[in-house]
């Protein structure tokens, strides 16, 4: 398995750059007001006593230019873990350099290495550049599924 030297696992010192990328992604996805991530939250999620998330970063000219934040999922039908890609973002000025594909390749390698059978993510319906990119890699949309989400007051009401 060949690895791309521009891609590596995130380190604690990458936290500020990763938070900046997450906020840039929220802006790109037209929802900046919904992003409330702090460096401390991300540090705990990635590097705390019980990490709940993982991250690969892409470097360009010595700087963090992209990231893939992910966590383990589990398929009861297949009986094994998979990876759910929460965020994939590459700075606009470095798009077209192969960093996005290299990040997804690193996650696919993670799956192969650990016998995970799925690499999944969601994409906004209007994001045709991303959809076209994912399709070019052989990814298939799961059109028969609709994502539901509970947040804020409805979540608190149900959980009370």
C-alpha cells in the first residue's frame, strides 16, 4: 500500500488549523452560524482519554491545507466496523492538487488495513462539485435512505 507523503494523522499542534478548516467548511456549506466548535472540544475528541473521533490532515507547502475528520461506525448487517467521514475539506486555493483524493485514499487504506467494510459520508444535494468528485472515485449515492437529525430543543425534549 503506497502512502501519500502529504497526508498524515493529525497531531495536537494541528488543532488550530483544523478548527479553522471546520469553520471554513461551515461557511462553504452556507451554515456558519451552526458551527460552534472550540479547540478544546476538538482536542478532547481527538486526543482525550477516550478519543471519539480521528483526523487525517493534508499538507501543502508545509501548511495544513485540508482535513478528514472521521469516526468508527458499525454495521450490524456486516458485523464489522466502518468509517463515517464527518468532514472533508480542502482549502479552495489547494483544490485540484489531489489532496481530497489523497485524504479519501488514506481513509480507504485505513479500512483495508483494519478490515472495515464501509467508508461512508453525506454530501449536500446542491454541492455538485463534491458529488461529481465522489462519483469519479466510484462512490455511489444511497438514494433510498433519508438522514434524520434531532438537535437543540427537540433533542432535549425527547431526552428529558
